[in-house]
C-alpha cells in the first residue's frame, strides 16, 4: 500500500510509512530498502503493541543475529525507561511522534494510554525471562530445553561451537573409510558406492563435496526421512532420471545391443559397403568401427566401446546427428543405407541421453549412500556427547512442531500462548526457519476461538528481497515472496488487515550514492533477480542538503611484463607488480592522503579519520592481504580483515612446524620447514647441504646435531631449538609460544622482519587461539596442534567493535547491517564462478530428491535445466550483493577494479564494474584525478558524480594537542618476562630433572611389577583403618588375593602383616585416629609455580597438622640425615602449602617406613632449608 502522494517531503513520507508499518491492529509486510530505518520500525511496532495492551510475554520477535536482538532490546528498554521519568509534556511529545497524533490527557482513553506508557518499563522487567526478542536459534534452543523428550534430543544438551562442530565433522569424514571397511560383509552395496566415488573424485574434491553436504545436511535428512531411508531415496533418484533401479550405463548398453534389439544384419551390410568404399577413407574407417563393435559378445559390451560406436553417428562437440552419415558411393553399393544409418543414429542419440542419465543416477546413488553413513556417524557422535549443533536446533524444532497440534501446545506451555509474531531480516530466513515461523503463525491463526477483530493477532515481517545474499545458507527471495502471499491469504480469510508497506527513504546515504543505485538497478540486466518485475527501484534521501560523491576509477589492467616461468617456485612476492597489487597500493595511497591532508567530511564538519573508511570485497581473493600490507607500509591504521584462515598464513605454518619439531625432532619434513622459516634462518643452499647425502634411515635431526656449536645458520637454529624442548615439555601451549615469540628467542621479530607487519594479526590470533584451547581442553602441545588442524582454525572478527579509528576491510556479506561514510569497492571485475554439480529437485509426488552430476558431459536435459537455473540464481545473488555493497556508503562511494589475463569476456557487460560504468556514463562527468596520476595508474579520467554540501554544519574542532610529556625511563627498557604458571607440578618431582610424564615406550628395569608392592601397601593403608581391628587381616589377604594375581598366598600374608604392623604401632596411632583422612588431594602455590599432589595421611588436631607419607624402601634410613633430598622436598612442599591453609597451627611432617615399621619425624630445620631452596627455584 502506498503512502499519501500529497506528502512530498522525504522525511514526512518516511514518517508516514513507518507509522503505517507499526500499526498494532494490522499484520504488515514491510519492504525496507537499505538504510530506511527498519530497526526503528520494529521498535516502534513493539512499543505500540505494548501500549495497545499486549502482554509482553505474548509477543515474540525473531531476529537474524544476536547483535540485532541486543540492539532492539536495548532500544526498547531505553525508550520505556525514558517514558517513566519524562514530564507530561515530554511524554506527550514522544507519544505524538510514535502515534502520529497528540494524546489528549483529558480524554479517558488517552489518559490511560499515558499511564500505561509509564508502567511498561516495570511491566517488562517483571515479565519472567524478559521480553522474547531472540534469534531463531535461541528460540529453538528454548523450545528444545523445555521439550527434549518430545523432540527426541538429549535432556540438558549443550550446543557445539562452530569450531567443535567443524572438528567433529572433520573427524567423521576422516573416519569414513574405516566405517565403510567394517561394513564390507554386511553392506556390499556401500563398498560399491565407495568404489564408484573413488573413481570419480580426488581426495580434495571428495572432502569438499562431503563438506557441502554436511553444511546443508537438512536437505539430505529431509530426503532420507521422506523416502524412508537410503534405499527409497535411491529409487527416487532413478525415477527422477526416467530410469528403473539397476539401469546402470553398462546394463543399458547391453540391453540396447541385445540380439533382438536391433537389425544387426542390415547394419553389417551397410558397414561392409562402407569398408569397401575406396573413394572415402572416412567411410572405410566408420565401417571398420561398426563391424568391430557389432562383432562383440554381449558380455564384452561397455560404455567406452559404445562411445566409439556412437562417434560414427553423433558429433562429440554438439551431440547432434552427423549431417553426413555416409557418402554416395556407399549408398550406391548398399541402397537404403542412409535410411538404416539415420534410424540407428536416432536410436544412438536416445541411448546416449539415457546413458548420461544413468551415469548421473549411479553417481548420485553412490554419493548419497556414502553421505548417509557419514550423517549417521555424525549424529551418533553428537548423541554420545549429549550435544547439538546449530542446525540441529532448527531441524529438531521443526520436527517437534510438525507433530499434530504440537505448535499450539508448545506455545501454550512456553508462556500461555502467542498473539504477535515479528520477524526481522525476513529475506535472509531459510526455508527451514520459515517453516517454523509458519507453524507458529498457523497455530494462532487456526485457533478461531482466540480471534478478536478488536485486538487481532498479527504477524509482522520486515525485509528486503534486494538484500537477500545468503543463498549459501538456504535463503531464497522466492520463498520470501511465497510466505508473504501465504500470510496475506490467511489473514484476509479471517477478514483481518494485511498491508504491504514499502520503505524507500534512506536515512543513511547521500543523494549522489542513491542516484547511482537508482540508475544501476533501473534496467536489465542489473535489476534481474534484484527486484520483482513490477517493482520500481527508486530511493529517496532524507539527508536533504548533504553533499556526497561517487567515483568510478579506470580499470587496472595487467602490465606488459613477461609472466614468471611456469617452473619457477613462487617464492618471490610479485603482488606489487600485478594489477591487483597496483590497485591495492593506489587505494591505500588515496586513503592515506584523505586522513593526513586534513580533507574534510563535509556532512560531519570534521576531518576524515581512518575509522570513516570501509573497503568491501566480493570475495577473499588475496587483495585484502595486499591492501593490509600497503596500508601498514603507509602507517595507516587498519583493523585487518574480518576473517582469516590461520593455517593458510605462512607465519602460522612456521609456528606449527616448530611445535611438531618439539614433539618429534625426527619428523624430517617439519624440521626442514622450521629450518627454512624465519625462525630457523637456514638458507635453501645450506638446507640442501645439510640434508643431501644422508644414509638410509639417517634423520635430518641427526645431521643438524652435528652442527652444534658451529657459527652457521644451522648451528644457531639448533641452539634455538635445544632449550625450547625442555620448556615445551613443562609449560602450556600458550606459555610456550609466548616464550618463543616474545621471550629471548625473539621469534616475533624474526617473523615480522621477513613476512611483514601484516603477519602480526595472524600471530596475535594464534596466541589467542592457544589461550582459548587451554580454557576447554587439557593443555598439551600435541593436543593443541591436533585441535588446531582438526578445527581448521578460522578466525572471525567483528570489525564493527573496537575499530572506530582504523580502516575496516571485509566482505560484503560481513558488512551486512554496517555502514561507513566512505566506502571503496575494489573487487568489481570478477563474475561468480564455480561449477555446480549438486542439485536438489522434487519428485513427481513432491518429495525432495538430490542429484549429483560430476561431469559436464553427463548433463542431460533434466540436469542442464537445473544447472542453468542455479547459474541464474548465482547471477541474481551476484547483483543483489552489489546492491548491498553500494548501499553501505553514507557519503562517498569509490568504485574501482582490476583485470587479469583470465578475466572472462562476459565481465565486459555483466560485472559490477560494467554495470556501474554503464550507469555512471549517464549521470557523471569525466575528471582528471591527480591522485591516480601520482600513483602511476592509467591516465584516463575518472567518472565523478558529486553534490556540494548545502546544509550548514558546525565545524567540529580538532582535539587540542596534548602537552608534551617526557618519555618515562622504562619506555626504552625491555619489559621483564613474566613467569607464567605452567602445568601443575607434583611435589614428589618438584624442580628435579624427572620428565613430567614417562613414556610407555621407555624400558624399565624390573618391568611393570617394579612399583606394584608400593602401590598395594598404599592402597591397604588407605582402606584398612576403616575396618574393625579384628577383621583387618582377613580383609587384607582377601583383597591381595584378588588384586595381586602374580603373588603367592605366602607373599600376600607377608604383605598384610607388614601393613598391619604399621596400623598397630603405638607411635603411628595418632595418624590413624578418628577424623584423620587418607589420600588427601592438595594444591597450592610455591613462588610462581603451582604444585599439586596427594597426601598419604593427614590428621588435623586442635593445635597441629600431622602429615605422613608412606615409603616402602628396603632397608630404610636410620636417621633423617639419610632421607633422600627428593623426599625432603616433597614433604617441605606439603608443609609450605599447609602452613598457608592452617596459619594458626603447627605443621609436623612424618615418613612412615613400612619396613620395620618405623615412624620418622622430619626436623623442621631440614624442611626449612628445602623451603628456601623451593623458593629459589620457584621464582618467588
């Protein structure tokens, strides 16, 4: 529904449309173009619903992101809080702006309205759980937590993080071959499917395809469920391709050439005539091929042989029947031969089409059979962990609500029902999410007993099909349109009001930016797929009088230099000479001049800052790294990129290689990678000299150790490694890498000096990743490296937070919902690429069917239609992405681009650059640009469309310069290295040279039984004090008989007597008195080290703490002077920690020598000596 045409001013038109959209008595579908204030409309609608008497708990708002939910909740709370403290005049003014009319306090209804407005803040605070403004995933999680059994999910489930889910999926894919191998006997068809895939895909493509299926596994799960399992889906696949199950290409060929399937004799006669034709070598060759194929036995027929046979009749390029099947001499020799060949050619053409269909069907069946196994394994692993991933939240909730009457029951139990549903960013909602929204809405529209025409239930959706850019997540503007029609039909059937309200007045962008947007998307092909056929894409700017500009730079083309030799290793940085690199430098230079020359942002009345600038990319292509490097080289503050694959960064590869060397120095590849890195500093020639000529089985590590002490790069690398090995064995991954990078090895300096300042972001993110790992996992270096590789380590950063003073570089997808005064679009000359091979369609009865076509040659008619449709959708989303990119700009938009030698020809008319240039030629004028000339770029003029600032803006004064302050003394001193606590140390091994863990591969004298006697004695001393004295011996012998399998009865009695002697010794009775405890865990700090151990026996009295440790040495020392230093340190550590816990008590330490037995108290002065030693070693 349009707005009143008499309202001409953009602001008034916008306000009228926003009030219409927020009408609480109507269901509304809002088409909100970019920057038109959709969040304000959502907020206003919630406020008006609450003012109209809606209970906050009967309102549900679903948003696309948590940030959007938080922003909306914050706005509503802020408004309601203000209403409570405003005076009457102020409140009336606010309500007038919201409602479009001034409340009259003398009218009872308006008086109640103002009174309710003041009460709403308290009402929302008293609502259990607060107002329900949630993301769709949060809502689903709430539902599933309340109904886990009904939904079939584990009670008290937890959500897998994206990293955890990715690691789990990676593990499932890697384990797939083992799962299938174990099914060899039970499921031979699964092994056949695996074999089929292995012949069609390399490992990378296979992993990528399985990853694609796992990303959108909802489609496969739905197909499996609706077809009753994989066998039903396979039947549907063959049916969709017009085949019967079992119609393999080989079977079709053999059936087509069965004895009764064709007139072999006539074909042979024609073939002989062709062979005998001496005037045509082509006919002779064709005749020979026909005779050879027709002579084959049925079992020898295969697809490859048929392809040679078909070549006689059909061209390989066009797939059409050859114009000349035989020459006239052949036809003279065999009258009617042309007709015979034409008949066979039509049969061959039809069979070729069926063979392509059979190839697709067999490939699809194999893929989905294997994928179903992977899907099942993934589900089982999540079930075992009691976890769900984010997609499970949607799918499980949809299954729950699909149950008969479930939606109404769920809503009722969730807080008594739902009256109003609001959906934000509706164009980005996937079909699965829409199905949940539809079932929620259907539930309250179907309940006619609750329908009240005076207070109707409503649905509200705000979105913009022009901004639907998440097709890879399932968003589809066609579903967006279909859902609008569905809700309109529902509400109109109830004689309710359903209105469609367009919002096209932008509060964000200046007039020049919007003029370009209007011009670009006014005609085809730019508007195709962006707007509906009858939709007018015209934006108005609410920023009347504000200046702005748009510029189109000349496209950068490759320089005329010779490309590098194809065999040359790519070890030299060539980006600076490439078109891409030159454009990156030009953009960086222009940004630098903007912020250093005092150039003013006229609409704001202040100089341009780095935080005013955003660079948007269609995809990550390497340009982002070039630009970050150029900006840092020019000292321009830059926030880095929004996403980064850490394992693709060279600095991180080097740090990972170092970690692997720490774990296994004999890993030649990792050691060589480290040596060649900036950390190792070994040249290629020296590495070759070091590695070449080794004996069979000789490791690179052995060769490297021969360089110990030499003044060579390899010698210095060894000196770098040796001390790190001991450190890596004792500290956490974060502490280890912090030491490598920022400690004495100065690894960060070495990496940055060679790789450049842009590597610093990756290094910092790697350290943050190590710290994150330690919060959730057992901190070990091997575990960290495995965890990092398994999770694929993608770093996502919110550049809208904390980047107010730095240039932001991000993809257009990442910029959704953001804006900037100045936007650069440099990646404009590429087109969407990618050969789609996986398609989803519907069977005749409407059930989902998946088809996979790995080869372009197998695209028969059905597949070609799906492929063309997918290509159209990619092109449509490509143009919608341009719309989103252009509308991020508030004041200025700079469009530029580069070409490569591989740039497609159709980019000249269909690329972003081409579409923008076509529009700019109609509205812009050419200008010489001194900045581009200065940077050595093409001298052809830029196209510029500009409007000067007319609205007066008070200049923002520059901040006063801070007074000069002398640099503090510590500024030029190296900071002391903090001593970070590492892995907790055992008091029994405190600060000695014993490794923190003993490898099971190390040989032990005496074998595993060496410590068995001590363990048995310790266990008996723990258990027996709880038995009555008369039962202890029998209990000890019985237990020893069960646990000491390799002991004789005599040994068991002897061991029991030794333990009973301790318990019966008068001097030990105080240790086993009532209230004493066995095997007491103890953790504390000594200096900067955390110690953790277990006390054998602890007794606490009113004035003393008695600590005892059992020792089974034979013979024991006679005095404390003979006690091993390790034992003294252990007891000193116990004593020091316990003194901190019991400061008011005396701590006495004893050793119970079981051979005797004898109780030995350790003198306090001896323990004090060890405490001093502990503090010295621990770094107090």
